[in-house]
C-alpha cells in the first residue's frame, strides 16, 4: 500500500484530499473552543468513504493547557455531526504513565444527504 506522510499546516491541507487521516494527540494542542474547526477541516480534506483514526490523550478532568485535557464525550459529540464512530476502545498498548488516559477511536466520514 503506498503511503505518503505529510507534516504540514492544516490550512494548506485543505487544497488536497485524503483516504485516511491519523490524528495522534493533536487535539490536546488545540484550544477546546476551536476543536470544531479541526473537525470541519478534517471532514473537508477526507474523500468520500474515508476514515479518521484518532488517539485521544490525555483523557482527564483538569483546566489549562496546552496540552489541554480531553473530554471524550465532548469530542464524540463534536465529531458526530460529520463522522460515525465505528471503534472506541481503551488503548492497551501504551506506556505506564498513559494507561487509562488514552482511547483509540476510528470514524467513518458521513456523506451529506442529497
């Protein structure tokens, strides 16, 4: 399978489209008030019938950041407007300090109704 890894400004990425986006602890770097912008950008760059893989960390209840604490129910609510969560599992293959504070989520892009 051909794989191209990109490390670019998300604004530039809106000029391209992808089959898969992997979000690895990016959300904790985004102010929670702006997470909906991230959801919209990811949705706009994904092709139809594509997926988003997300590793949520740190799932905890605290103020401040970055890194900002991740509220799983808030994230699921935001993504549910444009994605369907097909996998939601505690991430077991992790280092000890992160145990119980990570979750692996897989989302399918929802197609707009015509």
